[in-house]
């Protein structure tokens, strides 16, 4: 049987693509984060025991993936392998919007800084 999840269940503010949801309870082995990141901001260094895929929908960001720095912009996809330390920072001048796909039905994050 299919699941339909209303935006009110995952969005921090109705009408904005900002929030997160674990889909394991709905039969999917994924977690999703919908992010709107102001210039100069982003998560601190962390890692997961599964891959994470970032879809940059608008703006630009500087990703740190292991020892590598990657500048990504709207339309690009960044894939981070399992167990790899990573973080990103929005470069501006505009808001960076992105979708993050965790290949797990529940979040498992180890914060490194």
C-alpha cells in the first residue's frame, strides 16, 4: 500500500521547503532533508554510516568531503560515501536550497566538531 505524507508532517513551516523526515516508518529506506541555507551558514563536520546525496536546487555551496573541497551550484549533485566526514557552507550571494537524501530509514549522524 502506498504512503502519502503531507507537508505539515515534515516541514518546519508550511509552504516552505524546509524540514526533515525519516521514511523508515513508511516502508522506505531513506531520510530526506529539505534545506534553505543563508550565505555563510551550514552544518558542522559530521559523518554517517551510509551515503548521503545532496541535490543543490539553487545557490552555491562549498562542500568539504574528506580532504576534498568541492564548489557546487544549482543543478549539481554531490554524493558523499559512507563514513566520510563532510560539511558544507552556503557561498551566497543568494540563499542555497538543497535536498539531502540519506540512504537509511532513520538518521544516524556522528558530529565531529
